C-alpha cells in the first residue's frame, strides 16, 4: 500500500503472482500518466510474472504491463525503495516501513507527509535594507512556514531599528514584526544561525558571507551570482529542475557542511526564459535560441539608473547580463548525473541582447528558437507550455501559482503593466507564439524580475527544500 498526501489521482490494482497469492497496491500521483509508470520505473525488480487482474482508477489509468517487470527477491526491495524515494523528490517522508510478507500479502507500506514543517522555521534576511531584501520581507509577511527572526545589513545600518535603517520603497508598509527589529552585521556570531538564510547581498560581498552561514549550519538561498556556476551548487527553479536539489548532499560532503548548504536562484532575466524553455526542450529539444530583452529599471536596484539616463531612453547594455543569459540556462536545464555529483549541461547554443528600458518592474523577452524536432507548429508550442506543471503546483507549495506558465492569444500581449502580476508575480506569461523565418518558432515572454526572478524565486526554493526534508 502506497500513500502520498496531496496527490489527487489514485489507482488501486490487485496482482497475482508466485510470490504471494494476491496484493492490493494503491498508487497516487499528480500526473495521470505517471501513476503506474512511476511505480514500474521505481520497482523494475518486483516480479516478472506480475499480472494485473483487476484495476480501478478515478483517473482512468490503464493496467501495468507485465513486460516492464523483472523477477524479484526480497533483498532487492530495499534498493527499490531507495530508487522510489529518488523518483519522488516532492515528497518529504516522515515515516516509512518496508515489508515483504507472503502470508500478510503486503509488498510495501509507506506513510508520507508532504508539505509544511511541524513549526515555523526561523529566517534571517541578509542585505535586508536593499531592494531585494525589502522584497523578501514583503513576500515573507504572513508566510505559513517561515518567520523572520533576524535582519542583516552593512555596518552602516547595524544597531538601528529596521524602520530607521531602511529606505523602504515597496508598495506595502514595512511588516509590523520587522519594523522595530534591530539590524545586525551579516556575521553568524552576531546575527545568529537561523534555519534559513535569504541573501539579497550585493555580489561584491555575498560569496564569503553566504559561505560562513552555510558553514555555521543555515540553509542559504542566494540571489547573488557568486556561487551560481559552482560545480556543486544548483541554480534552482522548482518549475524547471527540482531534482537539481539532490546535489546538496554532495555539496555538504565535499565542503564539510553539517546542516547548512547553499542554493542559488538564476539571474532575473534568465529565470523567465528558462521556465519557458523547459517544456519546449523536454518535448522537442532545443538546438539554439536568440533572445532580446527589455529589462525593468528595478533590476538595477535602488537608486538604479539616474533619471537623465533612462527617461525617454533605452540603454542597450547591462554589464554581465548577456553572459549570464547565455550560460545560466545551460546549467538550469542540465541533467544531474547518475550519482548526483555533477551537472551535464544542456548543450544548446544561444545569443542574448540585453536592454534596459523605462519600465519599473517586469522583464520582457523576445525569443527565437531552432528545434531539434522538425515540423513543430505554434500550436504544438502553445500546447506544451499550457500543459506544463511543476512540483510547486503538485504539492501546492505556499508560493506556488496556479499555473507557472500562462499562454495568451491576444496579439498585443504580454504587456508589463497588465501582466507582470499574473499569479502574484510568480507566473511567466507567453504570447505572440508564431513561426520564425530564420529559426523555427518565436514568441514573447514576460516575468516579474523581483518576484519570481529574485526574492520570490528564492522563497520557492526554500519551500522545496523543506518539502524534500533538507531543512
């Protein structure tokens, strides 16, 4: 009997085979097609002669085909269980037992709990007075899993109440729990070692500070570029590559971390791009792509560009941005190797042109793609984008939008002012999907650069780490 909380689709099968007279197995999954396939893939050694004699499923799943199965012995089941846990990264298993008892007719019993921690986890925000730090506090207000307990900033702000140290620029008031909280320097011996660290630090200082908190025992979720391309650090986007979090065990081993670890999110412009590319690459394979960005001024932080530079203007250069957009998707859409110690990059070619435009929030990107699969139509692209779901939706993580990608058929959308807050700023909107005269397909996407592309993306990463039992 297999039970995974929150998976809506169920199938129960009765099997007969030589090892036991009969066994009733219940399968649950977030995807109809994976209810049976996931179990068979996890347990290839169960039995060669396993024959379904009865199947009933609310989702209309077909019976398992016995040709997928091979002969079993009781010794192999423990390894099979490990395989199974590896294939369900979204479930945090609080308790489990493994039984193989012919007389009891029980193959497997798993009790699982997916989702919320038993109590709220303590959070520290580094760079709390800056633009990304402020967005962290805004998004964390009232969060059901996380509670802000410490605020870190530079020595200039240390010793002040947060409301006195921060030049607050968000559209909502400073969270009441943080307003009078004392700001400390970003050192574990001063700030403490909370369960979770969200880092909005500038790249000039982020690297060693984040390492010090990971070494001290905090789970560090960074917005900075410093560790993104480290071989043992994932650029995590739950909508794209939740399995990349599995490299954390290797990271802790080689760095000597006990409880702590480091996870980064992508550059703000890379995030929306990668989310849109993921289902397309999975379905059709990407040979190469070109992207032209129109990036909001909030991406430059506060105070950002002088008004004389950006008013009535487009700036066709953002330092280091094009290089990030060409390298980060390679790692985001990479495969994790078999022993979960390295990434095998995606291998497609890319060219990026990045521009700063006079928009407050929301990065717009025009993308042209050459596919490995021939004959793909715009309707094919729309279909895979609309059907794309992720672990965030499957497990109803607190910050998960209902849809991670929205496809619009309105010819003049997406638009920043109208579409950047779709899904609370966590959803990528794709429009103008059409044939490309040079490549195969072209489209325009919009994502919120400081929510899914920055602070909100890190919060989703931490939620996934909780669900996977890493925190």
